[in-house]
C-alpha cells in the first residue's frame, strides 16, 4: 500500500515524523485530503482538525495557524499548535476561550486584537475536537 511521509513541526518540537496513508487538514480553502503521491502544493492552515490515517486507524490532532507543503511525497506541516485529542485539557482551553472572549469586549490595539482572535480560534478548534470525540 502506498504511503506518504508526514512531518508535523511546531516552534517547540517535532510532533510527528512517520509514514501514513492519508492526511485531512483544515486550510483557508476548506478541508484538504492528501493521499500518497499528491501533487506538490503549499497551503495556509486554519485552526482546526488534522486527521492522520495510518494502518487503518485514525489519529486526530487540533492544529493552529501555519503552513503545509507537499513535495516529493513528503507532507510537511509547520504550525504553532499541534495537540493530540487525548492531550487537550478541556478546562484550561475553556478558560482561555472565556478570557479571549472577555478581552474582545475591551478596547484593543490591532496587534492585541489579532493575538486574542488567534487564541480564540485555537481554543474553539480544540474544544470542538475534544467534545465531538468524547461523545463517541
């Protein structure tokens, strides 16, 4: 069975570096499904869900902003957040979401507004994944 090499990197560390059969990821143009030998491309990530399919099993991660590059059957994902669904601390993320929403009601500089929106988007992505997969 054909495989592609997946690397997921955050500013802190290399999160994932393995052969997989498929990757589905949120981009600014919608959900992108990448299979082995996909055409070369670059895309901007949106905070959301990243699903890795390997050996007939699926692993779900919450990802933040970043970029992906597919070249020579290697998918490189550079993101500021990559958290396995099992490692998401729902209470901490919910608290961050509430603080961000409260901050948005205050007068913020353009930079503070952008930072707050980024925190809010990443928090919502993590909560969506944690809560959806908890129900199953």
